[in-house]
C-alpha cells in the first residue's frame, strides 16, 4: 500500500459515521483518504456531506426489477474503479451478495450498532431498547466486523464496545450514546488498520 489508505464508504442515509471518518482524515488523526462515497439512495444526506468535503459522491439506486446480483456487480465495478484498500459499510442498509463480496475478499468492513450475535438487521438500537424494557438485556453495544459472506451483520469482529442502557434512557438518549460510541469505534478501528499497513510497509 503506498500513500494514505484509500477508503470507499457505502451509505444509505444520514452519514454521521461517514462524517466522523471525514473529520478524522481532515484532522490528520486518520492517515486515510475517502476516495469515494456511494449511496443506494438518491436522497441520502451523506452524499451532501461527501460533496462538502470534496469527495466524489455517487448515488446508485437499483433500477426497477434489477436482479440483486446484477446490481451488486455494477456496484463492484464502480467501487473497483476507485482502487480502495478498504470498503466501509457505514449505514449501508442493503445485503451484499457474493457478486460484490467476492471481488473484495477481506476488504469489506461493516459497522453495526449492536454486540456480536445480537439484533442483526435494521432497527438494532430500537430492538435493544425494547429488550431492555422487557428486562432481557442490561446493555447493548457497537461492533466493526469483516464481511466475508452474505450473513447479515456477522463476520470476524475487528472491534466492539459495550454501551450501557440506563433506567432513565429514552430511545433518543440511547441512540445518541450508541452513535457517539460508533463514531469513536469506527474511526479507532480504521486508525488501527492504517497503522498496521504502515507497519507492514516499514517491515
Ligand atoms: C448506524 O447506526 C450504523 O451502525 C447502522 O446504521 C446507522 C447509520 O447511521 N447500520 C446498521 O444498522 C447495519 N445493519 P449514519 O448514516 O448516521 O452513519
């Protein structure tokens, strides 16, 4: 790997995690460059965040009736053209098939707002909050993991952090705590990967 680590970030919505990564790059905390942002939704606020940071941003909504593997192959071509070292799924709310994943083995990272093995899919924070109300859990968390296959929000864990749930929490206060934690965990994980790559270069 020569030069700063190249990141392609895939998003579907707000992009607050993308923003945390952009800010860390800008501040020189993270030796990486976001070389492209792609959204499956036209209206993703994160596209605007990318443009504001002068990062190429592309909306790639699936066309009507497009087979999932066809979409994933087209997405993979767009991503490959950006020559990424890592592809970061930061609020990418679409399952990727092997038509995408097999192009980038061990290079796709997902962020999920729950601990490994818990609350996969959408609405993980709501699910944890409801489980807390039922007395089933006392905490939730955040994880960053590799995406080897089509399993949803599962794969070798790179980092995780526990987020306590307080009796006084509303869904909004819990969401805020989870989001703060995930911004930190995602950036921290990427800093670790950049340092590892730097170490390999020097070795
Ligand atoms: C984040 O909480 C992320 O962990 C979650 O979507 C949110 C996106 O927020 N991802 C998943 O639930 C993946 N299953 P953001 O657009 O503000 O970064």
